[in-house]
C-alpha cells in the first residue's frame, strides 16, 4: 500500500509500556515474578471499588452514563467547584490528547520539560505540532527557561507535578511568578497524577487556581493512589470554557460503566487511601536506605516511585533483573542511561527487589 500518511506520523515512536508480568513469565519461565515498574498501587483497588464493579456486571448490556453525572458531581463536591468545570477521561492520557487536539495544529508549539511524561511530546507530534523541549535543571522543571521559550506560536505548556521520572515538585512561589509572565493565549497544564503522595509543603495544587486563573488546567487520575489503572479513568479540572471545548471533541461513553462505578466507590474509601499512603511512604524509606547502602544514587521523591542511579548501564541491569523475576523500569527512553525507576511495592516485594539488585550488581 501507498498510504498518504504525513511524515510527522511516520516518525512517531509508540509509547513504550512497562513489561507485563504475564509476558515475563512466558518469556523467562518465571512463576513468581513481581512488577515494580509502572507506578501501580501494590495494595490493589479499594475493596469498595471492587464491590461496586462486581455489582455493575449485570448491567453491561447498557451504555454508560455518557456525561458521567454522578462521578463529575462527586468530584466537583470534593474540590468545591462546579460540575461543568470537570471533564472525565479514559485515563488522564485521553485528556492530554484532547487538549492537544483542540489547540495544536501544524505550526503551533508546545513547551514541555525533558525528561517528563513521554505522552506529552507524542501527542503533540501526532497533531503535527512542534515540541519545544526544555531540559530539567537539577532534576526540576526550569520555569524561567520555559517562560523564555514561549512565543506567539505557543499554545500549551505541560508540567507534571510531581515530575515523572524524577519525583520532584514545583515551588508555589516560583509557579506564581511563572504565570505572571505568560501571555493569555497559553494554557498551563498541571499533571498531578501523583499528587496524593506529596508530603512536601509549598507546591501548587492546580484546583486552587480555578476561578483565579483560567489558563491553569489540572489533570488527575485514579490509576495511581486509587489503584484503578486497569479501568482507565482520569479527570480534568479547568475553566468551563476550556471544559466545553473538550466535551465537544471527546468520544461519547469514553469512561465505561465499571470505571465510573469503581471511581465513585474509591473516592469514598478514605481508609484504603490512607493505607496506600502509609505503605508507600514506609516503603520509600526502606528502599532509599537499602539502595543508598548498595552505593546507588537515589533522587528524593514525592511520588510512589524512586529514580535510582545504579552507576552502570540501566538497560542491561533491567534485563538482568528480569532473570531474577523482578520488573523495574529502565530510564534510557527518558535520557537517563544509568538509571532505573522502581515503584514502591509491598514490604516483601521491596525486600526482594533489593535482594535481586544486590545480586545483579555484585554479578
């Protein structure tokens, strides 16, 4: 075939997902593998969310609520905003795609950091836009350099806060100063996928800018702290004018019935969220201590993962860890060839990861 596909799509590299457990077990014959690669919740979903999903199975022949009425209103209540300032997505990934879709066309520019979440740049390229990529400064977003990069062609700025893969957060004062110098035609997207894990004070929370600065869009997800990655449900908080444009272009029924039911129930299970945080924070301390003892460099993190300098080729180490039945994430694609990313797991998983890493490094 001779398909008329534009060059910017022909050169687009698909997003590299983490290796599934089933694939590792099939390829390596490992029967007790653990996965600490995709920043998932090791406790699994809330028991209340599981019950809600089971109860909804009998209605699978019905289409979902296309407007997500109950979930949108529950989120609006939680943040003290109006329901028409909430947009639901098939994961926050879809909301990234929709924002790019409504604002970016060939000739437009989007500013983001490097490294940061890979999907930003891929979505921009898929629409023929130009990525203006600013390197992190000391593992943090360089807001001053990003502001200098803004032109009349700039439409969006993506800031993952906390950053993936470093786990660092923005300073609220620096972010407010950043907003003051930006022109009105630029939307600033705060991707807060890991905000539920943040313990450091002084970082901006995007929802607080609603009603104050319509340029700030906040994205959140149920995939991480709420343990619903398999259901694919996220949400955006934004000015109702921006929300209205996203509602025009999103697919009908983009968030399925099970996802809506599970998310609603998860929001009401505060005990599960508390346990998730406790397991994450204690696991973070354990891993940081043991990794430092192995001579690795550990980046302080406000998420549920750690960026680790293993002082050797990270991709090769990742491959060797697979033979030990432990899946971590090589950071080569993020520009850190000597680093891996480790998701905090259950205590026994964290201990096994350290044991395997110690064996591989010595070998």
